[in-house]
C-alpha cells in the first residue's frame, strides 16, 4: 500500500509562496519547504516533478496576487488610472520579494523559470483610453512614460533605497501624471 499523502500540492505551494514572500525565490528549495512543514522532501517530489515546477507556480501565484491588487485598487476609485500606479508602488513596499521576482529579474529566460506575463496591461490601457480618449497605440505611449517613472520609483521602494509614505507616492505620481498629460496636450484633469 502506498504511503498516505499528508500534504497536498496546495499545501506545498502555500509554504513555497510564504518562503518566497519572506526571503525571495532563491530561498525556495525542497529542504526549506520540508523544514517548514516538518517532513522529509519525499512529499514534495511525489507532488511535483521538479523544483522548477514549484518555482513556476509560485511566480504565477505572485502575478495573480499582483493582478488582484491592481484591479481592486482601481475599482470604484475617483481616479482609477492613478490608483493602479499607487497599487504598483504599494505592492513594491508591501511585497518587496515578490515585486523583485516579478519585475526586477533578468528577462532572458534560461528555460527554468517560465516567463509569466503581466495580464494587467490591457486593463490599464483601457483606463487610459477611457480617461483620455486616446487610441490604444497613443494610450500605450502615454502609459509607457508614466510606467517608466513609476517602475523606477517602485524599484527604489522595493530595495529600500527610499522610504516614503503613501501620501508621498500619491503626490509624486500625481505630479508626473499631470506633466505627461501636458506633454500630450491634454488639459489638467478635472478641467
């Protein structure tokens, strides 16, 4: 009779995700997962073919959490596009290891970690088009200006290069947003 399965794939992934959030993906290995569960490594390799499979699942879980934060932040907000930028900065502050994993890693894949794409881009572009009346192509250019600025700030936050209050995030993003609106010949918001 085969041994009784004590830990499901979901249990193992939950531990791997928790380790990633606390220490980064480099800390996720079979021994660390087994230690956190108080078991041997056997249940891990009964449930998964390899550690790469676990790491890829952790990446998907991280992207799902990020996407949920982005869409929730904009729901019912007065300025939904600005809220998505603030959510990006908040994610970098609250989940620095996930942020670094998702947005601050080498994009040349070595084949071991899947290239998980950010599915929020279409959502964000729709917000820009609704707010500005721009075409999709123009909205992408507009968003790129703000995303580069926002990503730089988020990277500084995730690496603890700067420590800011949420009100400061909002002020900095608001100023940049208004500057880019002027660059594109749009009136200040609310006018």
